[in-house]
C-alpha cells in the first residue's frame, strides 16, 4: 500500500537540478521504471529501502537492488573523514 505522505515528499534532484517529488523518482528511470539513484537520494529522509520492499513485487525489488546505486556506508565514510583529517594534520 503506497503512502501519499511519502510519495509527496520533495527534494532537489541531483540529475535535474530542480525540486521533484518522491513519486517522480518512482517513474523516472529507463522505460518509466524506478530511478537507480532512489536509495542514495532518499535514505536520509526515511527508510526508502523498506518502503520499496513493501510496495513492489519481490522480483521488481531484487532487480532494483541489483542495479541501484547504494548510499554510502556510514562507517567507511567516517573512517575516510578521519583519515583525511589525520593526513591534513601530518602535512
Ligand atoms: S532518485 Fe533519481 S529522479 Fe529522484 S531525486 Fe534522485 S536522481 Fe533525481
């Protein structure tokens, strides 16, 4: 069951450079499929992976997961930031 509150959420699309709704992301991929950046673009706003899993067939969801760009891993991002800071202090 889709949630109109979620589907009407807005953000700036990095590809278009303009505001879009989540609903647009569901049809903006090739052949009107889900955009492959949907996980990366929305993970900070709500549990997008779980939302899609509950609103797609298992085959569609697995296909999306195989091609989607994933959000950055928080731990590896923190480690990269610490390493960059250490390097700046050493230089
Ligand atoms: S998921 Fe795709 S269409 Fe939606 S904001 Fe990100 S890049 Fe734009």
